[in-house]
């Protein structure tokens, strides 16, 4: 029997961010946190409960470029676009250097062209604190983090008043991340020397490394996060704490709830009604854990069920370990009379009849293939390979599975709508079948 994992159970398909309703984000920016009245400015940014938004954010609604204009174009004056060609569509996820190499005849806009109209250099005699921050995540599971740790499991970033704080941002993912710092303007170290532009949000391109620095001149706690809402809610954020200051919050309970958003559980389920039986699967998951179950019933009383609790490991989550149960009985109709019994008449575990506890390890192979090696309480070792959601056409997908129990299956389904697909398959135990698949 195939136990669907990160692919077959939809475990690695995009998490439905059902907890993030439109009501929680009334503006294009972030919504204000409950129990916290934002300061005068930066009203379009999220407010941490009990965290001050501060004077540094004032006036950002007047200009999107903050303190800095295009080099050689008069600072904040409007920029003329005539004669300046943009990169072709479909190239936005590529870094600026790669794009410039691919299109040397084009003029590409990037942060190195920004230059502040006035010097922004910080005092040279101050101590400098350099902090390396790696933007990390798993695009298959919608898990986003900093230094491979989500907000709820991370310590605060401690700084001291009077320092120059320098963040070196390494984007190790295939997505861009607009990183926003509350309460401060930071200098973008872009080769403009003393005229480095001031920003409070900086888009860090995929596989890029960017350095920012700011004057540590505030108090208490401030929030630093990716400005993509679901990246923030899944854990790509940190709290910046001024050492020696108390942590004051008007509502500790709301603050704790906000920090723990990346622990949210996301359910999923599907039901496939076919000519040879009914297949059910579903579970709940979060950034590190997956509880999943699968059941198959034919129309003659034969069945297979598996339930696993799985923990993802590693920075990329390409490895997972699990433990669970495997109950099945395919001897009533499919293979009657093949079940073996001991001298007391007790049924013995076999391919078609099984009641065991199992534990295993899964590893993500190239070509999006999951390998699964498990050992059950009867001493049976099984290796399984599976590939889920293989795109054949725009709407047609295929699932493939084979294991050392000489089981194999070929599934195909045509996506009709968000929750509905037409399905057909061949299973080595249950034979040919066709029907409909309902997906949640």
C-alpha cells in the first residue's frame, strides 16, 4: 500500500493559509496587531502588541523611495523613463547581475543606482555590531524562516544603544523577500559611500546578499520581518531588543499569540470515489510536524489504513522521520485463503493482512521523488518510491508509486476546478478504476 507523504498526502503542496482572511489585512500593507494603537506614522505597517512604531517611520507615505533618488538624476526628483528599457516579462525572479549579463543592452533598475541627496554616513568612532541573517525556507511546504528558525522558536536579536548595527542578509531561497525594520531607517550599503540611501524596507532578491546598517538609537523592542504576509505569519521575522531595556507590552497574551502564529495547524483532505472503491486521505500540519492518515476501502470489504506522525528535519526539510500504524486486510475478496496462521490459529502478518506499528525515514530525491524506508514491528523492511503531482499538461497530473512489497500504482487526474478533479488509476491490489476526486 502506498502511504502518501509530503506529496501524496498533499503535505508538500501549498499550505492553505485559511487563517489569513482579507479582514485581517485591510490595507495593502500589514494589519495592525490587536491591542496596539499604532504611533502617528507608519500606519500602514503592522504594529507589534506593546511595541513602539516610533518616529523613524514618519513620512514614508509621502514617497516610496524614502531618502534617496536615482544616481545622477537629482535625488528625489521624478525619474524620466524615456530611453530606458525594462527587462522582459518572466525574468523578475532572477538576480540583477544575472539579468544584466543576459541582457547587456538593457538598462536594469536596481538598488545600486540609488544615491541619497545628503550624506547619511554614521559616526566612524562607534562600535559596529555585525549580524549575519540567512533568509531560509521550504517553498513546497510554505515554511519561511530566518537562520532556519521560525519566530516562535528563535531568540531576540540583542543590540545596544549607541552602536552601529549591520545586518548582512543572505537570501538562500528562490523568492524575493521585502525585509522591513520597524522604528528605524537603515542605510543600504550599495557602493554610494557616504550617500548610501535610507530605507525602511528593502527587497532582497533570490540568491542575493545585501548589507544594511542603522543607528541603534531607540528603546525596548522592535520588529524585523518579511513584508509578504504569509512569510511573516509562517515565521520569517525577528524581534530586535535593546539590551538593558525592559520588555513592556500592554497585552502579553496577544503578543504571545502573535509570535506563535507560525505554530498554526493547517488541515487538508481529499476523497476519491471510484469504480473499485473509495480512497480517503487527510491530516494536519505546521512548520515542522505532519499528522497524516490514509484509508482505502473496496466495495467488498477489503481495506488498507495507515496513520503516521512525521517530523521534518534539516535546514531544507529534505529529511523526515515518522512513526505510526499500518492496518490492512485484503484477504476477504482480493486474495481469499492466502492468509497464514500460526499453530494457535492466529493470523500472521503478510502483504495482504497486517496489523503493525512502523517507523521510518523519508528523503527527498532529485526529480521531486520521495524515498521512504521503514521497518515494522514484525521485522518487515520496505523501501518505497513515489512521485506526486507530475504535470503532464496544464490540467492533467499523474501520481506514481512502487515499493518492495511488489505494490505499484499509476494515478492520473484531470483538474476541473479548485476542489474537483476527474480521476483514473491502476492499482496492483485493486485493479483499474475511474471516478472523481474531491480536494480540500
